[in-house]
């Protein structure tokens, strides 16, 4: 009887062990499957191809060609630089683009279009982060606290997903030395404290260099050159030189160590470009096309242009175009 009981116990234990092993294997396979194909905690937005489009160069090119006026250099460089970076499975460093130019020339606009071309949720994506001098870093004497905040914030987000977009607005008003704290993240480092930052994109938006860009463009046109003949190298030299001596880039290691991938000039808009902006706005409104020219002329009269005498360039670019169009439409409502 005892021999029978011992044998029965051994068989029971053996059977139980097989059940346990089968259960463990099944659980492991289930975990692998769910990790690869289904994430119950990522219903709203995930760090995956479904939410992040890395191959939308054609779409970005089309939207910039259609909606951005007078910025041939910005269009070409943004499309080529961003697309090549996103499709590179092993980039050498993070992509850092520095946008420079007068107000209303498209710096924030291009940033938004870029976010929309990459992320399904555009600017509302949890992978898009905007920092501005006035909102985030208003007090220059608190630069130490700002450095810690900026370093920790960038580190936290990239550790969660490498495909992050960071937008720094009003860089000309950033406390001196603040941006240097993220220099290791932008440089040629495979890992910093175990985190790979090379797939991230950083945009720096600044009015620094606006006067110098305007002078260069005006001189070029006055000498008979065409706007589209202006090259990136000559404009980058001007922007880099003035940036090193003023604003958030003043004496910055980001410039000293050449971690900025491209300094992009946003050229001052001429009247013809502003007319295109206004026409694009009118297409979005219930306005008869036959009235476009008259309305555009009225809006142009309300806008400011410089320099005195020629009044060739819009002082505020297309920035106030929406408000001016609405005002003119209200004033002319009985004529339309």
C-alpha cells in the first residue's frame, strides 16, 4: 500500500511540474506577444509607427511648398535634413536646427508643420515639447534652477521614447548659458548616462540675426540678384557670427562645439509674399474669388513695410494678416 502511495505521489508531483512548466511557457509567450502587438497602456498614443511617421518626406515637401512663402532655403534644408535624420536607423547625433529671422516669416509655422508631418497628434503629441523664454525661463537670475529643470525634462522624455521633438522659442531671450546644459545630448555621443539622444530633433527659434539677414537680402536684390540665388553657406556664416555675441547663444558651447546642424535663415517677406499669405486666408472664407484683388489691396494698405522709401519688406511678415483680413472683410461686408 505504501509503495502504491509513493508511486502515486511521484506521478502527481511530475504531472504538477509539467502543468507549471506549460503555464510558465504560455505566460512568457503571451507577454512577448502583447509586448510586440498590443499595449494595453498605450491606447491614446504610443512610441510606434502607428503614431510617429518617419517616412513622410513627400508630405512635408508638399505642405511647405503650398503653405510657406518666400523661404526657399528653409524649405529645402528642413525637408532634406529632417527626412534623412528620421530614416537613418543609427544617426550620428541628434538633429539640431536653428531658425533665425524677422517676426512673421514662418519659424513657428514650420515648427508646427514639422510636428504635424511626424506625429499623428501634431503639436498635441506627448512627444512634442515647447519651451519659451517668457513662459519657462523668465528670470535670468534663476538660471541654475532652469538648467536642472531643462536637463531633467529632456532626459525623462527621451528615456521614454527616443523620437522626441523639442522646440525652443524666443532663444534670443534665454538666460546666457542655459542651453549649454543639454550640449551632451546634442553632441556625438552614443549614450549619455545610458540614454541614446541621437534620434531626437531639437529646434531653436530666434529673432537674432534679423537685421543682418535683411541687410544681406536687400543688398543682394539691389545688386540685381534673385532671391532664390541666395545660398545657405553665406547666410549661415552671418547668423552664426551674430548669434555667438548675443541672446541665448551668447558664448554658447553649442556653437563652439559645432553641435548645431544647420543655421536656417527665414528671409524677410516682400509684398508679393504677403499677398500670397492673404490670398491663402481668403480661400478659407466664403468670399467670392472676383473680390480677392480688391480685398488684398485693402489689407496691404493696413500693413507696415520697411525700409522707409522703398517699403519692400513686411515689418511683421504675415503675422498680423489674419486680423487685418478679418477687419477688412467686416468693413467691406456690404460690398461682397
